[in-house]
C-alpha cells in the first residue's frame, strides 16, 4: 500500500532536472487539449455575459444567501472575516505581480532561466484580464479610464468598471498553477507534484470563494476567470514541455552522431595464402 506524500519533506530536485521533465508533468497534448476545450467555453461565456448580467440562481445567491452568511460571520466570527480578507489579498494584482517578480528572480539566481521565462509569460494574465473587461463591459470604456482603473487611480479599480472576469480568480489560477507546475517540473517524485497541484487548487478555490463571499463577483465571473487562467496556463505549460522534449531529442541526436564519429574503421590485415618465403632458399 502506497503511503501518502509527506507535506513536510523537502523538494527532491534531481541533478538532471534542468533537462528532464518531472514525474507529474502533463503531456503537451493533454495541455493543448485542455486549452482547446477552455477557449471555446470562454468565448461562449463572454457572449453570455454581454447579453446577460446575471442569472436567477446567482441573483438569489448573491442577494439572499451570501449577505446572510456575511452578516453572521461579522457578528460571531470576526477573526474569520479578517482571514477571508487576507486570503482574498493573495490574488490581488499588486501581490501577484510582486510574486511573479520575486519568483522569477529566484529562478534566475538558481540558474533556471527556463523557469524564469515561464513565470515572465505568466504575467500575460494581466493584459488578458484587461482585454476581457474592456470587451465585456456593458458600457463603453475609454482607454484613459481603463488605464486609471489598472492602477486604481481615485479608488476606482478594474472590478468597479467591469465584473467579468474575476481578476483574482484569473491571476490566482495562473500564478499558483505555474508555481505547482514548477515544483512538479523540478521533482521526479510524482507525489510531490500531485501534492503541489492539490495545494494550488485549494488556494485558487479559496481565493475565488472569498470574492463571492465579499460580494465582489458573481459565480459566472469567477468561472470566467478560471477559464481564462486555465487556458493561458495550459498553453504555457504545453509550449514549455515541448521545448524540453525537443532539447532532449536534440541532445540524443548529437550523442548518437558523436558516437558514430568516434568509431574508427580498422583495416583487416592482408591474408597470406602461401607458406612464408625462406631467405636464401
């Protein structure tokens, strides 16, 4: 019977982790398949959001259930309220941007330029969020208004001008998904990779749930953030894995060509058919 992974054990990084994929890394085909499923679903959700602000179940949830839960927590479990706000902050734009920067610098300091580049491309979550909000907003948004909202000028942020998608959900999906992938990429222990994916999923769901609890987003907005984040995450992972596989094949070809070049053809000695000649005979 297999034991459960030890969450307190250190990450086991193999010497060849830079050139070999970890045990829990998905195949590029699976990653691309996920993106091909998510992108059409996201397009359909965008069209739905442009014509429908919210659904009846969402109105009931956000108008009846969530306010009642929120009021009860504030009255009876105020520390829990503070914890929820803190968890929500883990998906804020400033925190995610700082996390990407620090993680990228950490990867560079460890000589992992490939992971630093991967994390740098993860920041594409920001322009994707801005573009979706600009397109889905029921009212026309001028570029200066969008620019001011990006930097929260005058206390007006992106969520104030457009609800869809939930930026916290989108950014958290990309950030923590990439962190989990990097852990799985570095370790050949499948259990550590799967544990990283599980922890990332719990963090993403928790951050997204806080946005609904705080009344900042409807569930459809959170779903849109997940879809956009998973689409970007899957594409980045697929491209990264393909690059590693191609580099591994190139090294294998170079090794085979080197072996062939080292083989030296040794000519066979001339075969003497008759008896040796005797001098003076």
